[in-house]
């Protein structure tokens, strides 16, 4: 018999893969979330850039409710209407021609890696190597982890998947290496979220795209955290003047429902054929109904443009705060993906804000990561900034 009944009172039956705060959340609406004691918190994490329309957005809720009464899941051996509609909507609003659906960001990047290598084989290229960048984050599965440019996350999981090389982010010098290296593609985030909320330099990105074109390298953008309006445009690449070959999506795509996606050009997408990749749950009716409603609402209500304006307002307020509090070293980001660099521990600031019923994140040791819902109000931003000021002043 299993010894599952021998757990101590203190030991959770859930594996210890997260350092959890001592709060249990049970309900959310808009920019707020409530714990089991009915205490109300301002949530400026958005489920790590997932609930981009806030918690339980009405339009998405209604569409999911409709689908719940019809069909939750069926095999991808059959056509799924909401999947087809969501794919068309993503294509219409992007560079792409075809979409593959999965369940998460790391799965989207696994599909991206496989597609890039399959495309290289189709083109007769000898190299399957993919270039990524230091401090990047591309997921937790073994290939996505191997693509990630953070050794601390890779410790204990050797041997890693071969075929990845990490260059310095925003380094023009390292782009010279790219001109001579044998590879099939380049994968990058346009804002390194987990790596410290570091935006890519636009001139550097344009040079990178030029080198990719000249050297027959796929240009692949990880938009898992930056996509779905988070940076002030539906996709971050649209602000950089580039046209990628592949983009990976997840997080904000489904308003909290597990869904990921890969968008590719026809020329690249044709490398996949029946049997080369798949997903049991990917693109199921429930997830794609949530995704369809989410993207429709973002596009039709110009949520990305609103996020750009609100992001500028938030940064302006934080820079004003910086003048009075020298422990703030820098404010950076794009749209509503904002980082505040502190001289000391960002986690200490997160804990103090939590005590004041405001939720935030870290991005490394010194960076406070701020991810409001894209449709948050100025009053909610003001509340956040005022609470942060109180925390910094010791009130």
C-alpha cells in the first residue's frame, strides 16, 4: 500500500517547486484578487503576464460559458471551429500564415525548436544549431531549458540538449560572431522578462534581423511574455520594424486558460507534416474559445494602445518616485512590462508590498517586475505608486 497517508501536517502533497507566499487566493475580478480571509489585493502580477484583461473578464467568461455547455475536448483528428477562427485572427493581425496550438509557453518553444530544425533539414542545411542569448528564459522542458541562457536554472539537469549557443544580449560585438557561425536560426525575447526586464535595443535588433536575412538564419521571437498587447502593441516585434519567421505565444493568449501557440510563415510552416508534431490537448475547444474571445477583445477595444499609454504613465510616476528615493537605480521596460531596479533586494520590496495588499514580482535579485492588467485604471496605478512610496519611506 502507498505511504501517502504518512505526510506530516506541515508537508504539502504538492511538490516543492515554488517558494510560495503565505497567502491562499480564492477569487478575482479585474485588477483585484481576494484571499480565503476575504482580504482584497491589488494584483499587479496578472498571473505573470497571463491575465492581461484582468481576472475573469466578462466577455471571455461569457464565451467560455457558452463553450462549456457544448464541447470541452475532442481530438485534433477533427476540425475544431474555435481553433480555426483563432488561427485566422492571429494570422490576420500578424506576419504569419499558419498556426500550431499547444498548452503552454514552454511547449510553444519546444514546437519552435522542432520546426526550426525540421526546416533546416528540408532546406538541406547541415547545422541544426540555434543561437539564443544570455539571461534569456524560454521554458522548463529540457530543450527549452537548454535554449535558456541562465546556468542557475540548468543546474542538476545535465546532460542538456545539444545545439544551442548563447551570445550577449544587446551586444553589437557578439553579432560579428553571428555572421560567421553555422546555425539554422536565432531565438530571442524583445524584452527579457525573467532576465531582468531588459528591452532589446532597436538598432541592435535591426542589425540582427539583417544578419539573419543575409545568412539564411530563421529569425524567431519568443513573445510568450511580451505578446497579446503587453508591450503596447499586439506583438512586441511590431515596434521593432522587423518581420520574424516564427513567433511563440502563450500567457496572455487565453486570459488564464492554458494555451500556447506558434505562428509561422508558409515557407517555414511547410516543414511540419502529419506526424511530425502534435498535442493531445493543444487547441481544444475550451482553450481556443478563451483564446478567441481574448484576442477579439484586445483587438476590437484597442487594449494594446491603452496599455502603451498607461505604461508611459506608470513609468513617469515611477521616475518621479526615483528622484526622492535613491534606492531606485533605474526604471525600464516596454508598455506594461515594467522593471524597477533597486540597489538592494527586490524580494524585500515584494514582501513589504504584499503586507500592504499589493502583489508584484521579482526579475532577478534587484529588479521589481510590475505587470498590471492591460485595462487597469489610472487610479489603480496611482494606488500602486502610492503604496510603493509608503513602503520605501517606511510608513
